[in-house]
C-alpha cells in the first residue's frame, strides 16, 4: 500500500489511482493476503452523487450500512 498511496494511520491509506494502477494494486494484494485472517476495505471517495460500492477483500468485517451517514 505504501507504494501506491499515502499513509493516514497505521493501516489506513489514501490512494489516487487510475484504473490500471488499481488493477495492479489489487493483483499484488491477492498474492500476499491471507484470505482467512486479513481484510482490505476499498472505499471510492469519488463523486458523492454517484458513490461507488464499498469493496471488501479477504475476511469479512462489519461495516456500516450503505447510504448517507452522519459521523
């Protein structure tokens, strides 16, 4: 992740990627992730009018329901 984005916290990164860069990152992750223990949650912070789905790879973790959230 450090090769593709900027670390915000220990395990939180912000990455501004093209489609090709995202595909490259996902391929690299699939080669090293332990699908039974590790999890990666990808959240597209694009246009709020057309939000992209939240994508989970690996072990499923709880996440808030879709739709607007006030935090």
